[in-house]
C-alpha cells in the first residue's frame, strides 16, 4: 500500500476514533448508532464505512479506551460501547493530532487554490 493511502487511512482512523470517543462521552452507543450520529453531525459529508468502524471499535476496546458489552449475551445482537477513563484521557491528544493534520490539509488546499485557481486580471 502506498504512503499516500496509509496517510489517508491514518487520518480517517484519527477522525473516526475521535468521533467515537466524543459520542461515547455523551452516552453509551452501539456501532450503527455511532455511524448514524457521525453522519448527522457531518451533515451527510461523512458516513463511516462499517469495514473501518467495527475493526476500530475492537482496537479501541483492546487498548482500553472503550468497553463493549452485548445487549443480550444470548442473542449477541448489539454490542453497546462505553468510554473508559483512559478513553476520556485520550481525547485531548487526539484533538491535538487532528488539529495538526487539519492545518497541514488547509495549507495544501490554500497552495492549490492559489496556484491553480488564481485568475490573472
């Protein structure tokens, strides 16, 4: 996989991970509810892919940022996630990382806009 693809994937994991923690900071939720909430908050600009969401939820659970429990241990229909103290403590670091990544993206967009869309008068 190319470095560009890895950069994009790490950026999207950062965005998705921060959304997960911020949603769970408000209340426990299952994966589909979180995906719908992200879609709503971003005004349909971003709909998380379940192929990215559920593996990231497992990773975050393994790292101790969230805890997942089945709504019914027998049917195992929905896994409800709750943020941990470790997850709450991780939010500021993720916010700083995202702020830095967004500044880089904004700079790149500004350079492209300046170079490609400036019309000589």
